[in-house]
């Protein structure tokens, strides 16, 4: 066994190993960016839900009635959000009943 010659690996083997390692690293990077992006969108959605709730409460406290639409909150209570990214489904049951709303993300991620 001492005098057996070791087989040399071809340069192609090292190249393929390097390419495979590069592809794996890039894949992990892309997956990581995707996960972080989805978490950011979720936090933005939660922040918008909190802002709408706060504006509804402020309107009721100041005017003694609930707002009739999201547009009223935008125009009178400074509600701001990315309308291309989020949709606020706002349902009013009456002026003395707290409205229900749902925030929906419109982008496919």
C-alpha cells in the first residue's frame, strides 16, 4: 500500500465543486431575502391595522360618531398608507356602531 500511486483529481472536479458551492450560497441568500421581505410586509400590515383603529377611535372621541369611510380618515385624520400595496376593506353598520375593517396585502410575494 505504501507504494501505490494516488489518483489525481481532475481540475474539472474542483471547478464543479466550486460552482455547486456558489449555487448553494446564492440559493440561501435568495431564500433569506424572501423570508425577511414577508416579515416586513406582515409588520407593515399590522402597523396599518393599528393606525386605522387609532384613527377610528380618535374620530369617535372628537366627533361623537364613527367615520363613514377610509377616505374620511385619510382626509381628516391623517391616515396614510401605500394604496398600491394595501387595501382596507371598511364596513359600516351605523353611525353609532364601530365599523369593521380588514387590511389586505395586494402584492403577491
